[in-house]
């Protein structure tokens, strides 16, 4: 369980960490501060929700290097970059690497709070999609080999008659398999079945209804 979202502040400047912690806690957020990127990595447990407020210029490991570490470890926390005026090109690279926003120091409280709200919304949506995909994967795992085959053929646009001929079975047999896979995937109709297949990464004929 990801639990209540946490705002992770990573900045080697103690005064900035304390100021951000005071601001963010004053509006009800849970805050966890780290003086270095490595400290954050050592303390972060995969699956925790929230966002990362990250300074770029730090000793030992920079904010950009931490972004790379997050990607390699599959940690999808949204990142808000905070940076000095001289670090703008690096901040742009951070945006290109997927950061939500970057704020130049000094920035207004409302600028940060707006970016945090956006980041938390992004994180919530990402987790919702992940949960939906996990549910679909669980359902797909219950399909028999033949049901999975028929699902893929349906996505290619094959009719029940065409599938029956290809499998050398009766039309009724194909219909039975089709009903079974739709029940297992909790799909009420073909359009819903196609949407499930798309979410699962199954290639679908683009001319089919979605």
C-alpha cells in the first residue's frame, strides 16, 4: 500500500529544507527531508506515493543523476526541480527527462504549491493506471491457452466463423470459449473487450470499434 502521499524534499541547503518543510506541513502535507540524493535513495521504499522536490546542484550526486537512478530503478515519483539561475539549462534537461516542473530560486510559495498539486495529481493518475493494468493482468492469467488465442484473433478482427474454420471446431465451441473469456475478463461487449486488450498491450486492429 502506498499510503498517504509524502513530499520528499532533497536539497543540501539546510535553510531551504527547513523552509520548505515548514511551508508544506503548514498546508497539511506529510514531508520528508534529505540532505543528499543518496540519503533519499537509502530511505525510499518502492511503492510510496507522493512527489520529489529536488535541487539540481548538489555534491556527490546531482539532481539529474538522481533522476537517472529513479528511472533505472523503476521509481515513478513525479519530480519538481528547484534551481538557481545558473542551472536553467540543467533544469531544462530535467524537464526533458520527465520532471513535472522547475522553479527558480527564490520562488513564491504559491508557485511551489501549484506544482505540488500537479505532481500529486500525476502520481495519483499513474498509480490508478498501474492498478488497472495489474487487475487486467490478473484476469488475463486466468485464461486458457485457447481462450487467449481467441482473444488475440478477436483483436485481429476475425469472426467466430473464421476462428471455427481455423481451429477445425464447431461454431458453438468458439462461442463457448468467447463467452468464457469475456466472463473472466469482465467484459460486457466486444468494445469493452478491445479496451481491456489495449490496456494489456495486445495489438489490436485499428479498424475495430474501441
